C-alpha cells in the first residue's frame, strides 16, 4: 500500500501538499475542538460547590431512602421501603440456568399493564453475539462503533467530532476521555428485561411497578472523542476466563452487579457458590468460564458497627476510620479485578473512632463530642480503603465515582421526586445538587493513591468517573416505581438507585472498555 502512494507523491508534489494539509487538519481540528468544547460544557464539576448550591435540607443530605437514618423519623416511620440489603433475587431454581434464547412466549402483552412492552427492542444485537461470531479483540479490528445513521441527533455537536476524529481514535483509543460526552439515542436497547433476567432487585424493577414511560431505556453514553461499544457478554466472559472480579460498596454497587448479571445472562447464568446464606457477601461462578464474581457489602468501606438499640447513642453507626473492613480487605488478594465505590451512607448520623477512641461525630448532638464537618469521615474512609488495596491487591482496581441523586421539589424525606423522562442535553442547565463534593474527594484520594501505587508491581488503579454522565440522567431512577403503588400511603420515592434495565447498564459498557484498554 505504501509503495504506490510514495510513487504518486514523488510524481505529483501537489498531491503531496494536499495530503500534508489534510493531515494537519486532521490533527489540529480535533484538538482545537476539544479545547473549545470544554469551556462551553455547562456541567463543569466545580471544586467549590457547597456555597453555591442551595441545599434543600438543613441537616443531612439525603441518605438512600431504604436506609433512612433514624434521626429522620419524621411523620412516617413505617413508610420507609424495606431494607435494601435484603436478599438478592434468586433464580426460580438454584441450578445454573443456561440462557434460553428468545422467550417471546413470556413477553407480557401490553394489555397486561400500562407499559408498552420494551421487549420489541430486545437484543437485536444479541443474535450477532452468539459464541462463534463474537468479535474478538485479538484477531479483528476494534469492534465497530454503533451505526450512527440511526441516531436522531444528527445535528448534535458530537457528530462533528466523531467524523473528523474517527481515524485518530482508531490509532489512539487510549487518549479518548470516556467520561466527557453526551447521551445519544439507542433504539437497540434494552438488552434484557425483567422476564429475561431474574437478578433485578425488587426495588429497581421499575417496569414491574408500572413505570409508564420507556424512553429512558433507549440511550447510550457517547464520549466526545470515541464510541464505547455496547457491552458484549461473550467478549467480557472470554476476557475474565479463569479470573475473579469483586465489587465493594453499598446498594448502588450492588445495582451495578445486578446489571452485570443481567447483561451476562444472555450467555450464561452463574452458579451461586456463596459460602454462607448471608446475603451481604455473594459469590457466583460462571462455570463455563471458571469466572467468579464477588459482591461485597461495605457501605462505609471501613470497619463499622450498626446502631445498638440499648445504647443511648442508639441511632448512630460507629465508623472506625483507621481500621480496615476486613470482611472485604481479606478477600481481595484472590481477585483480579476490583470495583470499589461508596458515598450515600456517609450522610448518616455517625460516630467516628480513631486510635480506638471517639474522635468526633456527625449529626450526633452528644455532649463533649466534636461535631466534625461532613466529608471528614468520607475522606478518611476512602483513604484507608485505597491503602488496603495498595497493600493487598494485585490487579486492576477501579474506583467508581459518586453516583448522583436527582430529587426535585424537595428532599428525599420531603416528598421530592424524579419524574423526568429524558436525559439532559449538554446545552441544558444541569443542577449539580449538593453532593458533588464527594466526587471531588474521590478524585483527590484517587490521585494520591495512584501516585503511591505506581511503584507496586501488577497493581493498576483506574478511576471510573461516571458522575457527570449520571448527572445527566435524572430519568433513570425508580422514583415512585420502586415499589407497589399504594393509594393509601405515600411511599418515598427513590431517586438514588437506578432502574434495571436502565442507564446504569452503561457502567458495565465502560467497565469492559476500561478492562480492554488495560490489557
Ligand atoms: C439543545 O439542543 C437540542 C438538539 O441539539 C435542541 O433541540 C434544543 O432546542 C436545545 N436546547 C436549548 C435549551 O438550547
Ligand atoms: C415485568 O414487567 C412487567 C411489565 O412490563 C410486569 O407486568 C411483570 O410483573 C414483571 N415481571 C417480573 C417477574 O418482575
Ligand atoms: C479456575 O480459576 C482459578 C483462578 O481464578 C484457577 O486457580 C483454577 O485453576 C481454575 N480452574 C480450572 C479448572 O481451570
Ligand atoms: C467454578 O466452576 C469451575 C467449573 O466447574 C470449577 O472448575 C471451579 O473450581 C469453580 N470455581 C470455584 C471457585 O468454585
Ligand atoms: C464534658 O466536659 C466537661 C469539661 O471537660 C466535663 O466537666 C463534663 O463532665 C463532660 N461531660 C461528659 C458527659 O463527659
């Protein structure tokens, strides 16, 4: 290929000049574009947010509705939805199910409920990804980006970048910032439903509880400089063959695990090999791939104890800010991949221990106990957790940044709700909410750990900075469709967790993409 080209160049200098000009255009224009694009991004996550954001609450900012701090026992003590750390749904029988393809017989007719069945759109892509045809990253080119012609937003700014920079990206995939972009329509989604996947948690099964709109299912995240392929379960499982992956965190971490179980269910259901019936620590084995998946419950990441009802400080969790939560830190040396995250629980009333002594508290109103600023505990807990990873883990560790909430018209305990049905566009003003400070802390602590981890052989530390993408998805939460509709009482709305299927599936698209660029 090169020879004829050079021959032409030698003969016709004008062609050479034109080529050079085009090359310069190709390199400079995208660079200029990204320079220009960033300042106009309305969603700059500010470093000094607290004073600008009118917090809807005086006291603690929303905690997950399903674990309401007892201090907030307002007029409705019994209305809090049942605890989130309830059992993970299990398949009808416990033996590993091989995915039975095309279950059109199970498709609920639209007459059954108010919801237009999302199943019309189920995996058209699925058909292509059967084992023999799956695109292998090794012997083929980078999986083709989704076809842009089907997208509605032809005039969106991002289409400019993709066309000019596609060649560049192919050479240089790693330079693409996966976390700056926009949601674009994706008519192929969703890739599973509550009838094809048993793993959807009750409170995130939005379609079951009558969510009437389905547009929120049909978007995919499009970084400015490249495309992220939709999660390919076959490719993922090949990649993790004979490996182990763990997720550490709270119910939003589990939300992602369940999304992963559902996305993978198109190929295989795992066998539950958890060592105890305790539902906080689950282990599954994808036996055809000898891949084990661990879900480890640790909402505070550090050692903590639950409120003791016999204690005067009964409504306080105790956090030991300088002690590992050994339930997970003792497990991670057997893992190859680790995804860690946390956040919402740190808004609760807690008492802090350091050096085995009370060092302060948060919303505790105890005599002689220093009330420490919000975020104090978060920073310390994160730091020691990352230290545990630096010490005990060899593999790819991913810190997933804070997952924002979207209560509007009031806080979580004031009747706030999330009723939007579409993502924000980047030309819209996106309310940042009060809790982006948590993401700032994560970034700071991540950078420090990254620096410290450079010396450690085998360890790779990555940030999955999905906060911004998720800020643009006020439409992705269960809202009032996280539970039975009960005319008699007003149950709280969940604007924290994410519907399944839903935008959180994107985290697994991104996870796979990050794993690929790491190998
Ligand atoms: C934002 O952009 C979309 C499409 O690019 C357009 O339809 C919409 O009117 C714009 N909104 C504002 C507030 O400018
Ligand atoms: C799945 O969602 C449909 C509505 O689309 C609902 O009627 C059904 O009860 C749900 N099934 C399960 C098992 O959650
Ligand atoms: C399964 O994977 C583990 C590592 O996670 C490895 O030690 C073991 O040998 C594998 N088993 C088989 C049968 O390949
Ligand atoms: C997972 O299943 C494979 C195949 O049956 C088996 O070889 C492996 O030991 C299992 N892994 C664990 C951790 O039980
Ligand atoms: C609080 O501190 C003051 C002064 O140090 C002391 O006199 C008082 O007994 C303490 N109260 C409690 C409940 O420990």
